C-alpha cells in the first residue's frame, strides 16, 4: 500500500464534486471523526447529507493524530521491550539500531489501511454527497462548498483543531515540528527537544526516546499532564525518566536560535537560565479550533478564537439551525469525544431530541508506558461540587497478571460517592489502561455499583481483574456486606 | 522535601565523619542488649548530640549534614530549637546553657539581613532554605522556603513557650514573638488562594503546585495563627480541596507517599483527637492517619513488590533522604535503577530499595511496639546503619559493592532532630505539651477549622 492508495481512499485526484441537491437535510463541515460520524449517522437515518472536506477525509486523527502516533508507539514499545529482554531470559538484550525508514513505512502502511474505513467510496455508498473543497457560510442556511452553493436545513460544524503555534522569540525562524509534521520526518533526529508536557508531548517524547533519539521535554507546569491527578502524573515522570527522557518541569522556554548549525532552546527554571542544543524541536502546547476560514458571522455563529465555536449543552450554536461537534467546540479534544458529540448533535438537530453533551461519559487515555486513562469526575471536581468521595485503589503490582506480564507499574483508582456504592469516575494507570478504562465506561453507563461489580466474574488472570479487586476492597470495608 | 545535595562550599565547623562501613556489630549488640527505655535514651541523646556538635559556636546555626562543606539548613535549626527543652528535661544540658544557645540562634535570625538581595539571610520574615554556616547568608541560589521557614518558626515558638523565666529567657520570648510576627504569610500567598512554596530574588515566586496531602499542615497552622500578616481564611480549604481519601492496601488513608510527610508537622502538633473539616468528614484525625500510613508502609514491606533485599513487615521506612546516586544496573537478571537524594514513597514509589533507618523509630508515638520491633530487627540485621549510636540517612542492602551494602555517609540533621522530638513525644509528650500552650498555634489550628480534644479546652 502506498501514497496513491491512501489518496484514492481519502482524496482521489480525479474526484469531481457532485451536483448539489436543492437542499440538504444536513450539511457537515469537516470530514474528520466528528464529521464522518455525523454524516454516517444522519445518512443511516435516511436523511440527505452533504459532507464537505477541505483536505483529506479522516481528519487529524487518521493523518496526524491517533493513528500514526499509536503506530509509532507500537514500534517504540517493541524497542523498549527488547531492551529489557534479559529480564525475561531472552538471549539478546541489546537494542538493534533503528531502521527509521522502515518505522515510518509501517506508519504509512497502517494509515493507508485504516483509511479504507473513512474512504470517500464508503461515504458515497451510504448516499452521502462528498464535496472536496473549502466550506464557507454565505447565509443562515447556505454555504459554499468549494464553488458550489449549497443549502441546508441543518448543519454541523466539525472542522476540528490544529496545533497551537507559539510566540516564543526565534522559534519560527529556527523551525519546529508539530504533531502534524513530525510523522513526515525523513530520519530519526539524534536530539529532540519537546516543548509541552501534555498528552501529545509526553507520548512523542517517550516514543522518540525509545527509538533512539536523545529527548528533552520542557514543561511550564510543575507536573506533566496537568489534568491528571498527582499520583498518575508522578508515575509518568518516573517512567519518562527511566526511559532516559530528560524531564524539565517548571521550565519556561524563553527563546530559540541557531548556533553552529544546532537549534538552541533557551530555557529558564527557577530563575536559572540554560540552553539545550537539539536537532529538531517538537512544539506541543495544545490545539486551537479551525474556525478562521468559515465566515461564521455570515450564518450568525459566535465563536472565541481560543475556545472555538460557542455551543450550548445541546451543541447548538448561536444559529439555531447549526450545531457543532468535536475539537472545534469541545474542551476534550479526543477522537471518541468528537464521534460521540457528533452523533449527539445529529440526534438533536434532526430528530428533535434534547440530549446534553454534559451527560456524555467520555474516557480518555494518554498512550505513554504505562498508559494513563481517566473517566468521569476527578476527586478534585467531585470535591468542588461538594460530593464526598473515596477512592478505592488497587496497585498493579498486586495484580497477578500484571506481575506475570512484567507490567506492574500503575494502579486502578475507582472514585465512589461516599455513603453509597455509586461510581463517579476512575483513573487507571497500567500497560493497557486504554482497554481497562473501557470496562469502566461500560460499568458507569450501565449504572453498576461497587457491590455488583465485586461479584462480576472476570477472566483470571487478567490485568482488568484489578477493577474487580477495587470493588472487593469496597465490599471488604463496608460493614455487613460481603462479596459472594 | 527533596533538596539538592551539593558539595564544595566553605566549612569550618568541626565535624567528625564516621568510617564508611564501621565495624559496629559490637556496638549494635550492645544497643540490642539494652531494655527499651535505656535504648531510647541512648539513641535520643546521640541524636541530640548531632545538633550540638554540628552547630556554629557563634550563631548556633546547625549543619544540614555532617559532611564537610555542608551549609546550614534552617529546618534543622527549627528542630534543634525544639530539642533544647528536651535536653534540659533529660538533664543533658543545663537550662541556662540551653537558654544561652537558644538566644544565640534567635538573635542571629533577628539581626541577620532581611532584604530582597541575592545573598541575604531572609526576606519578608521568611528565610532561605540553606545558609552559609559562617556568614549565615544564602547559598546555592536556593529558594526562600515557606515550608522550611515554617519548621524553623515552629522551633522558635517552641522555645518561646518553653523558656518562661527571666533574663535570657525573657529575651527569648520577646525575640520568638517578634520573629513570628515578622513573617509575612500574606505576601507568600502571592494574591492566590493557597501559598507559594518559595521565592527567589532572581525569578520571584516559584510555581510548584500544592496538590494533595503532604508535610505542610504546619505551614497553614502557623500562617493562619499570625496576629500580623495571616494567611487568608480560605487558604487551608484551598489546599485541602486537593486531598484524596483513599482505600489503599487495606487502609483508609489520606495518602502521601514519603513517610516524613506523616511525621514532620506531627513532631510539633498534637493531632490526637483534634480534627479539621476534612478529618471530621472522614471520622479520622491526622494522628490516626499517620498510623494508617505506617500500616501501609509495613504491608508494602511485607509484599515487597520489587523484591528488594531486607524489606519486611518489620523493616520499612521509605521517605525523603539520601540515596546511592543515579545509576542503572542489571542485577541477577533484573534491571534496577537507583537514585540519589530524593523523596521516595510507598506504595506508588519511587522506590529503589533505599530505606531510611531512622524512620521506623521516628514513628514511636504512633505505635511503640511496631517502631521498636522494627528498629531492633534493623539493628540486628544491619548493625552498620548505626554509628556512634546515630542512624545514617539511608541504606540500600540491594546495592552491595565489595560485600558492603550502600550506606549514606555521615548523618543528616533533619533525621536526628526528628528522632529527638518523636522519642520525647513518646516518652513524655513534652513537645506536644509545650506547643499546646502556644496561643498562636491554638489560633492557627482553630483558623484551619480544627476542633475537639484538647483544643476545645483552650480559650
């Protein structure tokens, strides 16, 4: 599979936009996860749908986000495991040199393969009219898709977000990578400086370090992943540093310049200035919504440059016929949040429902080793709402399967409303926390409490048994209650 | 409190270094032969000996460690000030000598440079974490430390409460009061809800976060009790809103990993039966919480998930302290990583097999049987951790070189000071008795929302 196969699926060079229908039930702006989910959902329900994409179907998730990053993390994990082969009795423990071209070829192969599920053909087969080109509102219920005028009863804006740029002096001149460009690297940088300690920064720092780059990560905050709880962030710090990433917390980047062919990052920590020489800089300081070229004002849609399109709890914009979904309007900029919000917006826009985005329970995960996943309320949020909460913690080092797998870093914490067995959230740090958090998602959606959970039989041994063990701890501590 | 471990600064105070791996099995055996009270007396007196030996004769500043070139740590001075009443009560030092030594220290802090220059002793009533042993000025470009100043101020208030006589003792009371009143806690809030951890003339306030429980309760109690520049009433609630009540290894606990965080505030404050809002909600108190933390450390020692040498239900004590240095080794087909000075914790880690030998004994007031059983087991198994009857800061039996387990060189002042106070709190409750009488501490506890027990009997 090559680049042609990818383009054939997501932006065929010979593509011709269809002749627009007189009016569409739904116009969807953006062909990423949110736009694709919205278009599919509406088409499945028998509505006429126009989907407008300015670049390639699949969005950031397929081309520069979840898929390529997880592909490269897959390779990086293998490299890390090979480095520890001796612990498992594997004869060779030395890490082979990295064939970076092969690593990136694998990334592209995977991207192309998965693109089939987001292909233009698939849209057409479902009756969706796909328009490739820029979308721009020209009225309350009208827009231009490329050159084609297009009328709609309802619309959903799902144009996503892009990496935030920075005003660090000199950085533009020095040149830097973002999550959108790092997967186009032709060779493994010997030294990589990562600015920003959020999920993408941490994932990239660890992956490139494992592949053989010498990585420094600079984070303005006192901890990585500021939205995660202290114990999770500290475990990640330890893990990054164990892999050899130079972690620099509480560090401000004051500037960048080139000196003798090297990129120099100027940093300040507690008033002490120092510089770090690198070959490439990855800027990863968040994402900003794509709203600039949409002429939102023409449709009466309000937006904030930083937060994106203003929506109410039903995802409706200030134009009652236009909704928004995904990164362009949500604080949680994740693929699953984009898809679930898009389906909700379709229900509200076309089916007259009044579903609230605040009722969505959206798990998320940072794919470092160990992975850090969260769902529902944090303890801090619960306390802010005056909800008395108790965490039931099981350390992965006490879980049989985690021990046998040699993956015993981390923990499962289930947050329970005190005086009840009701689960309000969970944080999981584990090798495959992304898989385990999905069990929590089912548990919470089904309204299963700790007492019932303690008696649900799990496969043994399995790392997800940690979830049941947390419930057993609840039952053990609750007077007069016993797990059968 | 993780601190940098650096060398090379000028040092003239006298010091005695123990041999690296001293042949102390005989001494260990002698110690073990003693009945509990005699054993405690000997270890307590030796610990106090550090504070006297490693102090500057003119200023009374106490060295952070016994190593050559060590600067003064202001927190250690706070511990030392609190230990002189113990020494008087135990008959190791005359009351007048103790008062003279205390006065020397208080005069130094009263008269030393307080300004925003880079080499002052302090600013806004706070002090730099590390001071030159001779000049008493800031070293290492270290931070103006809110936590360490609090430990120093706790010692200053302890001295002010204890010395209730005339002459020198009256001057001690006056200086103690003035030094406390001078601390500008409001300034340290930096117009936020909670307190900054530190400040530097080079960059202003440090923005390290305060998330979750740690040793800082005493910061808020002292800050809220101030009659001059108190912390805002909401500051403590701001911090405790980040607390997490947790069921962990069979215990309900307000978790914090390093053992010292469950001991430092407790060395001064009698938390028995007094509760703030959080603890009332959880039907616990900070004293019982330390007991739960100890139970977790013991359980972790028994489970020993990383398979470290020596760990046991009776050999535990993972906390902040010296360590073997950063290195990665493959030992018996296991990849292991060791660290230098750092804040270690259980069960979340970091844990590299380094145990603080003093830690079990420092938990004495929370369960004497457990603390003594562990300490005796430790002395029996690894007698080298105790030289001149003093415990070293850390040792690591998993890291043996030339047949000798790694052992931290010399002694650390914080460990010795904490031991003197905790042993005394167990033996007589003297420190708690003194601080219970402090009107400022009473006011601070009440300001933080503490109620019940002995506090309800204070007007």
